[in-house]
């Protein structure tokens, strides 16, 4: 899926759309969000660990998480740019 189509779907479905940039390696310890998430990796890579399973997402790949989902986020040395949709 391309960025324009993904962003249009987020807006259609009532998500707030933003871009999240992480410059360089980073690990966010286990946490959750008070909103639903749908996102697309634009640059770099993001590894999400949820329910004891890690999955890495690369440019063009999308993922979603329901509000309250406990997860870890980790980024490699190159960091990542994520197109992020949040729905409260």
C-alpha cells in the first residue's frame, strides 16, 4: 500500500494522522496507549514485541494495535519514520 492511500484510509476511519520520527537506536519499555493505533513504516524499521512475540516492520508495511495493548518498541541504528494514526 502507498502512503497516500494509507493516509486517506486513516482519515476516512476517523484517525488523527501524524508522523513520528525516531532518530537512531531506541527501546521503549513495555507500555500501552489509550488509543487505537494504525501505522505504516516509511523509513527504517520498527520491531514491536507483543504477547511475547517480536515482529519487525519495514518501509511500506503496516500494523495495528488496539488501545491498551501492552508492547515494547525497538528501533535500530537507522531509526525510523512512521506514519501514525491514533483513534481515541
